[in-house]
C-alpha cells in the first residue's frame, strides 16, 4: 500500500474527529446557554416575588386613617389610635404627657378630632410610668392590628399622627435601634416626627402597630433620633386587637 493511500485513508478519520469535537463544543454552548436562561428566569421570578411583597405605604396610610385621631385638651394636643373597639365604644391610646396637664388638674375631658369630626372622650386610665393613657369614646371605630413581635433593626416603619395639629400626617423611616432609658424600653427610629405626633402609632409594612411615638432627641446637629414605646407595653395596659 502506498503512502498516498495511507494519507488518503487517514483524511476521513481526521475530518470525523473534528466534526465530533465541534458537536461537543456546540453541545457545551447550548448547555451553558440553557443554564444562563434558567438563571435569568429564576432571577426574574425572584424580583417579581419581591415586588409582590413590597409594602404599599400609600395604601397602608389610607387604610389606617379612620383609626387615628388628633387628641386635644385645653392645654395642648397630640395623637391617638384605636386599640380596642366593641359595642361599648372605642379605647384610644395616647401618651400620658399629652393629657397630663389636664388630668392632673382634675379634667378628664378630651376632644378627639378626625378631619371635620370632633368627638368628646374621657380619660379612663393612665400609666405615667409608661407614659401611656387610655381615652374612651362612645363611638365605635376600627381598631388597628398590633404586631405580634418586635420589628427588626433596619425595618421600614411609618409614623402617623398630627404634627402641629396637622392630622393624618405620615412619614417614613427605619428602625434605628433599641434603647433602655430610665428603666423604660424604647424603639429608636428615623421617621420625622414633631410636637403633636406624641401618641400616634408607628406602623410596620403590614400596617400593624409596632410602637407609639413618644419623643425625639433635640440638639445641634441631631437629626432623625426619635423614640417610641413598644406596642407590647401598650397591650399590658389595654387589651389590644
């Protein structure tokens, strides 16, 4: 057999080997492409799920308005929210310091305002040590849901209340920390509050009350350092919904 014949016989085998290699390369590319597509699809599904679970803060703000009041006495004003409601009326939570001057003067009468509506109420229970007070009204309003547990550090929260008497105002921030001051526990948060917000609810992304706005730190260069009383303390005073 001539050398040329040998070379001739080898040529088809070499071509076959190249063809097989090309098929393996194409198969590898197809597999990589499929993995990329699957990964992209999984990422899209994850983003869609996140979008579905993101809070609609506008809807939450609108939903809670019927349960939140401006609390007014002859000595000042604050905010309050319905923690319990039944056939006998509604119990509204606020800070004791909102009604303290009136209560200490022997005046239990309180006016609750909501838009153009004004309702007469009376202070039925106070906890000065916890800075909490309960106001009862004969009318029945929806009670807000309270959170089962404490929020987590960094969770987004919404403060609702009546800064400077501007009822139904909302502001967003995050849970900044957990503090113990003078033997009392507080949730620190960054949502903007002003005088008049005291007693208003701090809400989580489900619209549940996690705390009651109570105070903020003031000073040169001090910003977004607000404190709220955990709702678990409130529920020891009044049976929450």
